[in-house]
C-alpha cells in the first residue's frame, strides 16, 4: 500500500506561539484516517500545516512520495490534494452552479455531471445562491468543489459541524464513498464516535502532540479512552 502523506516532526507557530510540537502522521492510499482531539488541541493547525497555509518551521512533509515541505497551497492542490476547511467557505453570492465553476477544470472522474449524480440535491438547487442553502447543502457543495479538482487525497475539517443527524449520515456515507473510489481521506471530526465508525486508523492529538495512534476499531472499543483523549460527546456509533 503506497503512502499518500508522510508528515514527520512538524513544529508550527502562530507568531511566537508554539502550537504543534513534533506532530507526525501518515495516510495510505485508499484509507480513511481520523485526526481526533479536543477543541484547541491542534487539529486544524495540523491540516493548515499540511496544506501550506501555516507552514511548519520544522519538520518534513512528503506527498505521494515526493518532498513537499514548503510548497505553496496552490501547488499542493494542483498535485492532487483537496481541502474542505472548517466553515465550508463557499461563495454565498454565487449560485451552486457558479460555485462549482470556481475550481480550475482537471482531467478525471469528477465532472459537473458526476458531481450532480453524487449529490442530486445540488442538481436540484443549481440556480440557488450559496447563502440560501441549508448547512448540509453547503457542506455537500464544499465537498463537491474539492472533488472537481479530482484529488487523490482529500482533507476534511469538521464536515459534520452544525448539521442535522440525518444530513451527517449522508455526508459520512459520501466520505466512505471517497475511499471506495480509491481516494485517501484525512478527517478531522469533533464527534469521535462518528469518525471512528468510518475510519481505518486514528490519531489523537492533545496540546499540539500526537498522544495516540492505531486502528480505529481498537480505539473505538475503549470508550473511556476515547472520552478522555478525544473529548468525545454523544453516544457511541456502531462501526460500519
């Protein structure tokens, strides 16, 4: 199984504030990896470091076997990495169709037709402005926009945030579908039980350090540890 991401000993700062302390993680082809932790633990900073948005001051990043430390975000995206940030960040003044025209067209499976087949609701709402969409529809649109880059690796930051449970289930099925398509996924999710129910492996980060890594099923079986390390709330979800 080839490695999609290798991150070693990442140290990231915001100004003088030291946020990440030697974070290391990897993602293999065709797997979903969950990155868990309490609010403020360093999850989003880790993703921003990987995407070149907040470059680490120390450490090494490899993407698809190639050294990518110090790359600009647009270069990382062109190399096959899709990123759906927390808060979705769609263009509220543009229609669904216009939002989907924003990414530069790339060759691959994902086109407007295949996106609309995956998300029929977006096809129905294609003339609606982004600001008029529900939270679930906005999340679908954010994921769809990333898929149009035909990524080999998809990074998702809190995709279930603020969504109704029935919509969350649809979004997570979409994430599982990405794995079935051979796309590697790194998933940051505050709902640890939800993430572990679909992930293959999991990392837990606390105060900017990785404090646990291993099979998602093993971590999910230790309810007390999940609550302690990941700050999980809600009821346990049966692994699918």
